[in-house]
């Protein structure tokens, strides 16, 4: 893989950093076996609605604890979809903060707190069952979404014709 000093100052560097081992639909397991939790930075951070992308599905698929930097109510909506998160090991109090700058500050504080308190081994063992549950739910959720998509698309098109 490329070293940071060898990369151009601007432009799209994903391919140079990761080659063919990472992408929207490619998961590099090493990114999860070498870390204790994932800090997911979702695409949407300051919109009034949530939007889950491949960024959250990857750690769930890999059975990895996560903390998500996303818009307000992201965790609420993740819970409504049936997924479990890691409170009290990873605080989620930032999820209800309206102002993006304040929410981001609380997320940063949470990451620092986790790192300073050396929760790695405890976090991993205490959250294992949540990770297994989320992984299984993701498999079922994916199947459900694939079945619903044609019906939802037809309904959407029928309403607009």
C-alpha cells in the first residue's frame, strides 16, 4: 500500500491508499481485527433526516463495536430499525444534540474518553453478543429490504403517474 508521504496533495486517493482491498462494497477484515471499535463517519451529518450507508453496515457485518458520527437521531432511527448499540460502554448522549458542531464535539469527547480509559478488552467482551445480534439482524434486514424494494418502487411510481 502507498505511504501517506507518497500520495498527491489533492484528488481522489482511495485507490492509491487501498488498491483493490477497500471500497463501497469491499471489506478489508484487517481493519476490524486490528482495532477495538469503529468510528463511523456517515455521509449525512447536518440534515434533518437520517441515512444509513455502507459505512455503518461494514462494522455491523464484521461484528465490530462502533460509534457513529452522523446527524441528529441517527441512533434513534438505528434502534427503530431493530439494531442495538453499545450504551453504556459507548455513550450515545450526543444523538439528541441539534447543533452539528456541538454534536461533533461530544463525539470527539467520547472517542477520547474510550481511548483514555483503556476499555478495549472489556468493550470487546461486553459487546460481543450485541455484535452477533446486529450481524444476524443485518442479514435478515437485507433480505427484507430486497423483497420490499420492488413493491415500494411500484407504489412510488404509481403515486406519481
